[in-house]
């Protein structure tokens, strides 16, 4: 299809940067061209980012133009190597003094970050991003700006460009802003961010978000301030799963897999305790079991999850694979018998639909979801994708895990049971290409409105 319209997609995280927030802008960039849109991407220079997945670059069509803006750094993202002490006593002390000074400075900067980097750490990207964005807007025929968060700094960049160039603007929220379960706890900062959010909600021509709960909460909080609110789900790209080779397989094992980041409010420890009790009670055979974790098992400086594995004596059934390229992580999932979805334990965690759920839908293996009740658990139950348990209820976790284990034991040939014939049609709304079509249609409507109003580009 000939690209007749142009969109500037503003997203801090974009390949070769990897991570959970990258797929949505990546897939929009990948598919919008098929619906008549020329895509320009304004993103950050990835030089200082440690979480890189260059394999994602292969998904970007050749006609997508990527513009990378540098950023200021308050703290380095990659630590340098410490000089070794050698030579005379004097030569040994100097690196030690420098190292101590660096630690003091870094510690001080970490403490002040929440008070100066508002609304998020990426605010230091804004000056360069706005500058480069102005160059793009002057040089290219941009019809619509599409900014997607987190970080919400993306919206502040878009807000400035939309105002300055009188361009239509879609502000996309993958997570809430001030209604987010992760807050600073600094009263004056939270009031400031409330005002910032109100201006973004009022200035954007359309607000889009990824769950019905988020949309309803935005509507309740901001009311008529929002001109238009649309729901475009997150999802999965069927192309990611075509000819996918199972990796890190474990024949003869009931193999459960988690690929992603774990932290204090999202951890596997109660699951591990539940499995240990099932072993001790003789309800599952220890020799049958394997749990593979890819990604961040413990944040640097923490060891609670590893300590739990050791204390329970489960070292022989827990496998830590570290960070894997996205394609390899998908292969790990494809080779599993059950896919673990471990949610946060916050009271409002049920409002979130983890992006991982959509990948699991594409993989097609049973899901063990340790999630608070909400949209994610409703999807799993509606489409019969697996078992659900409250992440804080050990007995419920035991029963859910045991049910999947027993089903695995009963499969004589180990093949998947398959899905209903109409499954693909029923989950169409969750496919990335369909979501790009929705966004393209929405942006076309904005252009039509502006043309009727006599606007020019």
C-alpha cells in the first residue's frame, strides 16, 4: 500500500533497546505501513543502555525512518572498571580515595533523583528529543504525533511539538501515570505530576490505553477534560511464533517457564514453597519437575529468591538462565509444558494486563497465572488458557499447580490438546497487526476532522 500519511512515533524505548515496553511501539512501526502510513520514530540513542536486543532490529521495515536523540545522564548506566592498585603505597591509596569519592557522589545522586528527575528518570532526554523533533517536524510532512508511555516524558516531548506545530496528537498510556501502583511517595512531587497529567489529558486529541480498567479510571478522574478516549489492547504478533524452535527443552520433565523481571512485589517465593509442600506430601514427583527462569531473578544487591531456592533445597529443580534474546526467550516458552505468569501483589494489580500474557496466548501452552483478580485473569478464564490463583494464597497456588501437573501426567503422547476452531477469530483484538489497523483508522479520523475544519499540515 502507498503511504499517503505520516506519523511521528515518540518512544524512548525502541530497538536495539529491549524490554517489556518495546513491543508496542515496535509492532506499530512494523505494521502501520501496511495501512498507508509512513512511520518516523523519535527515540533515544541506545549507546548507554545495557538491556540491548539487536535481533529486534530485523523486524523494522526498511521504509521506517528512525531518529535517535542523545540524552543527559545524571548517573552512568554502565559502571566502569575499577583501576587495580599496584606499585607504591601512594599509588595504591589514590584509586581507593577516588573510588570512595565516586561511591559518595553516586550515593548522593541516587538520593536526590526522586526530587529532581520529574516525572521520571528520562526527563533528561527531553531537551535533545524536542530539538530533534523540531527538525523532523520542519523537514517532514507529519500528520499525526503518536507518543506512548512509559516513560511519560514521551508525552511531554509530544506535547511541546504538537503545540508548536499545531499537529494532531494521540497520547498512548501502556500504564497509568498518577494512578500507577508505583509512586514516589513525595507529596509535593505527586501534586506536581497531577497537574502535568491534567495538561496532557487536556491537550491530546485522543487518549489511548491498553485495558478497560485503565480507560475507566482515566474517565472517572479526568472526565470532560479528555476529548476522546479509545481502548487499543496490547497483544501478540503471530509472526513471532511462526517456525519457532523449542529451546532449553527438558524431555520427561514437567517444565514450567518464566521469562521476565522479578522484584519485591512480584516474586516466585510462595510458588516455591507451594511446590516444596506438594513434593513433601507426595502429590508430585520431584524427579518430574523443572522450573526455568530467564531474565532478572534477583535485582542486583538482592538475593531473596536465590536464598529461598537454597533454603527449600530446590536447587536441582530450579534453573536460572539469565537474560536471553527475545527470540531465544520465545523458544524457551515454546519448549515448556506450562508458562508462569507471576503478578504483583499490590491491591490494584488486577487492573493491569501483563504484556507477557499476550505472548503466552501466541505460544499456546497452558498458563499458571499467579495474579490478582482482574482483566488478565478474566482473559485466561474466558479463553480457557490455564489455571489462576491469587499470588498471596499458597493453598490456591498448590491446587492450580497440581491440576496442571496432573493434566501433564495424563497426556500419553505429550501433545497439546489444541484450541477451538474459532480461537484465532475470538482473540483477533489482541493481535498486533489488528491493533495497528485500529490506530491507523483512528489517525485517519483525526486528519479528516482537521481537513473539515480547514486545517493545513
